């Protein structure tokens, strides 16, 4: 019995040390799983955002007539105005990130807004037209949508359309086109003890075909676009010191990146709408549907036409 007690006294420190090491390893494993889960949710949201950005990028400078006519010779055909658009954005994976960080969730569906100034010029000689869009916005504290949300972005790009049918007599107008848009910006979100920041950029190419027919002042249209993009989303989160114990994590911040390359980004999109001509003012209403990702887009344009 005495030998057993001596053996226990000798082994006790090693047993305590082993239990301590095992507990620490288990804690680190749990902590690592939580950090990995946060990163996985942000990466998934980054992929969702990249899909929305592709649709939002091409929802610019939509013209109801498939071809607006020549700039020269007369009559001159020139449009200038503003485009307002929105594309649906799935926030379910973003909410997963908020949950992992112990924060309150936000609505799972939101619209990503776009605003741009645009012009469209008729061709010279050949039956084509060209459109250009540009705008930079900085929206802070969009409390009417989500408290603590900020958004800023830059959009620039354009397209070229060539008329196969000019819409003469009883025939509709039919055009084929191609374009490029560059979109970048940042989404910021602050809640309680956490700051979340998402930087993004997308370079988008598309090809299009559009059919339209003008009836006095009313022009319905329908078209199809094939879209490819190289899109990047850079995400980062940080929490205050006081939140570490609450969340049982050892890290105060994390970051990562989600990429969608040209080869994996093809989107088939159908779009349509109508335009109204009121003297020198043209109002266009349009909608679009992304078959691959089930993302809708909509927009309106108000332009002066000459």
C-alpha cells in the first residue's frame, strides 16, 4: 500500500500536466473550428456577392431601341441621362458569419443598388451606336435599409451595338453587341463590438442580342446577354478585446479572399422592358433574370434625346 502511495505521488504531476495539455489542445481545436467556420461563411458570401456584381455591372445604359440611329447624317441621334438599377443579393452566408461572431442577423435578401451617368451616341455612316457609363458614389449610414451599413463604389464602362435590322417600315430593329464594365467598391458594416469590411472588384465582358419595335412613342424590347467576369471579394473582420471571452476565440481579426474567374463565371441572362418617348425625354424601364444563379435585376433610365 505504501508503494502505491509513493507511485501515485510520483505520477500525479504528470497526470495533471497531461490533463492540462489535453484541455488546451481541445480548446485550440474548438477555437480553430470557429475561426475556420467564420472564414467559410465569408468565402461563401463572397461568391454570392461576385454573382450579383456581374449582373449589376451589365445593368447599365439599357436602351429600349435596339439601335438608336446614326449620329451623322442628320437627324442627330444622341442620348444622355441617368441610370438607376438594383440586383438581388443573398445575405444568408453573411448572416452565418454574424451568427459565428455572436451578432444579430439582418434580412437575408437585399438589393444591391447602382446609379450611373450615361450617354449613347449614334454611329457615323455604319448602322451602330455606342454607350458609355460612369459614376462614383459614397453612401454612409444607410440607416433606412440597415443600420451601420456603408457602401461606396465606382462603375465605368460601355458597349457597342451593330444593327442587323434597322426597324424600317414594319420590321423590328435587331442588333448584336458587346461591352465591358469595371465595378469596384467597399461594403462596411458595424454592429456592437465588431467591424466587417468587404472590398470588391469585377471586370465584366458581355455579348448581347436585342430585338425592339417602336410604335409612335412606345418601344418594347427583349434581349439576351452572355456574361463572363473576373471578380474578387476581399473580406475582413475584427472584434474588440472585450468580445474575445464572450465568443471563446483567441483571434481579434481575420481576413480572406473569394475569386470567380472568367472560366467559371458564365451567366446567361434574359432582359426586356419598354421605353416611352415624351418629346426630348425618354424613360426606360427594364428587368433581367440570371438563369444560372436565380438573380433578378431591374432598372430605370431617364434621358434627354436629341
